[in-house]
C-alpha cells in the first residue's frame, strides 16, 4: 500500500470511535509511523477536554496492530486479533495532552516470532502539534522524528496465527 493511509478500518480489528489513529505516515517490514489527532470528539477526553496519557498505551498498541494490519493487507488477509500482554517499561512524560494536538506514534519491532504470534515492540509517542503551545507546528522546525516525546513503552503482544483454534483451546 502507498502511504499516507487515511482509511484505517480495514487494517485494524477495532471499529468506530475505538480507532484512535488517523493516518499511517509510513511503514516497512518492522516499523510504522502513524498520526493521531486529538479532536473534540475523542473517546477518551477528560472533563477538562484533555487526553489523559494513560491512553498512550492504547495508541501505541494500535500502532503495533496497524503494522500487523498493513502486513496482513499486503498478503491479502484480514487483520488478526491481537492481545497486549504487557510492557517491560512504560514512561509517561506528561500527564495530559490538549484537545487539538497531533500525536505521532512510532513502532519498531525488536522481537517477532510469526509462528507463535509473539512480538515485542519499542514504541514512542511524540507531540507533533501542541495545542498548549498555541497550535505551533513543531515539525516545521525540527522534523517529526525530533518532536518532543510524551510517552515510550516496550510492548509485548500476542496474535495467534489461528485465533479460532486458540480460543477453543482456552475454553476446553
């Protein structure tokens, strides 16, 4: 697929407002870069109209799912269901992000075993446009790769190759 990709529903096992990513900027075999706009209708805005950064985990996990979804699409397959198992390390560097901000999630596979469906991904969430800074476009001066980091994590995920078989095993 050519990037940017703005219609993400076919690539993610999410629906409607649970899709927190807006655009895939780039992807390769082991990396993905995507954008998430924090609009006034964002599912997780708090009572002050701000996005709590505990949501960073889900945004980063969706980055991992989007990478898998791109690969599945390229192979002519539907996206697979996956599970976030946990994280070895999560660093949240600010408590909230203002509505109107633009975030960039970067995902890099550090370990992947296609046969078992297990993977570990280094993830970074940065702020590209900060509504707290009067809408300044940070990328105009420093580039998206150098935008200020708001969260990092090393996510462990599991996406069984045959989800139906896996679920049947779990209930037996």
